[in-house]
């Protein structure tokens, strides 16, 4: 079963379940189809050594259908209801709602759906689970208040894997397209250092056929954005996070960026559980795999690596707020 940390049975203070929602029904609400194409990290220019430490060699899929018409209609209704909780995400996104899975059981059950996880697992080619931190599940972006602003600036995600799904019908939205850079994070950083952003000729603009279509994304490795709108109109997308179940690879999250974004009562607890889950996996590997050795430094290194995510979580929680990273408009 693809579960890293089970979704909590309790809610943080201030979160109430929506009443009168339909119950999520995979038979009625999902319509999972295969993407026609997958682009790899190697094709974006990453080298083999770097790819080997990441969740999957996959960079992104082409858009594929995930929700039925009925499912897409329910998601739109849920997203509109969650708009009243929208606020800025640091200096990157003007309006978004996070932690909606503590308010909408329908959204929660979509985001932790085993059917969807299994589908993504086939696309990514590795065992995945919904992200252990519920603040990363069912993240919803709304249009900004002015057409000059990108809906979300060029960035890579604060988590390893996700899908990006159209909630409103892209055919009715002028502009506001999801775009990704056909290059590496390192190239994007070099461009940003020269006050430049990814050029159009090196940008992919996937064509989403309707609401409820998604692309699977290696969010930590693919630099992407939602472009500005051509005319101000309702434009909603949803992002749901995943991790590989293999705790031996890189963690690929920037959780400290969330200190200025998420409610602290959910953040500290979820963060601690993620770090504990990662360390448990790595400590188990150490118990099973460590051979007799007189090499003290090698053993210390193994132990440090096993608890590295816990040490980092402690240090970053203590250090407190930092600004959200991005590569410009
Ligand atoms: Fe993103």
C-alpha cells in the first residue's frame, strides 16, 4: 500500500469539515487515462549522477485525463468554496488556499486516493505515496487580482513530485497557461542571476483538453510557472504532492520555505512526522545493511545520514522564517 504517513484523524484548530458535500467515489469521479508522452530529466539536461539521487528519472508527462465530467464539476465547486480561505504564498503566488484537505473530505479523499497513486506510480515508474504533509495535498491556485502578474512565478516546487490539474476549463481562460522550462534548475538560476527568465523557445506549453486534466510533474526538478492572464477571469488549478516511498534517495523538499506560508499548528507537526518517517526508513536500512567494520568515520557517516532529515528539520524549525525561492516573473 502506498502510504508514507497516514492522513491524520484529527484536524488542526480552526479547521471545520464542509457539510453537505458529495462522498468521493472513484467509480464516478475518476476517469484515469494514460499520458501519451513522458519527458525525462536527462532530456532537460540533468546528468546521470544527479538523476540517480532523485525520486524518478521522469521529468513530466503530457496532460492526461484524471477526473470524469462529474468529478471535475465537484472539484470546481469545492475549489470555489475554498476561495474564501485564499491568501498569498510568500512573494510568489498572490492567491492560493492550502490545507483544504482539512476542510473538504471530498478533496482529501481525491488527494489520498489509492487509484490515483497507483496511476502516478506507473507514470513515474517508482512506488509513490501522497505527500506525508497534508499542507501539500490539494493546494489550490487562483487567478491574481491584476493581469500584469504571473499567477505563479518561475520556480521549482517545495516538494519532490506532484500533479498539476486544471480546475476551471482552460478553453474559457485567455492566457494563464501552465509552462515549464526545457532546461535544468541550474540553468534557470544562471538566467535569474542575469535578470532573465526562461525564453519562449525553450518553454513547453502543454495543452490541457479540459477541466480535470493533469500533468505528472517532478516538481523539485522542473522549473515551471502559470503565465499571466490575458484578461481577468476565474482561473483555478490544483496541485497535489507525492513522495517516493524509497527513503534512501534525496528528500527533495524545501519545507523551511513554508514557515511564511502555512499555519504553524499544522506545519510543525506534519514536518516532524515527515522527518520521522524518513529517518525510520533510513534507520531500518542501516539495521539491515550495516556490516562489521573498523571504520569509525564510515559508521558515523551512516548514522548521520540516517537521521539527517531529523537534524535538518530541527535546525530549520529553530532558524525560523526565510523567503520563498523563485526565479522571477
Ligand atoms: Fe509549482
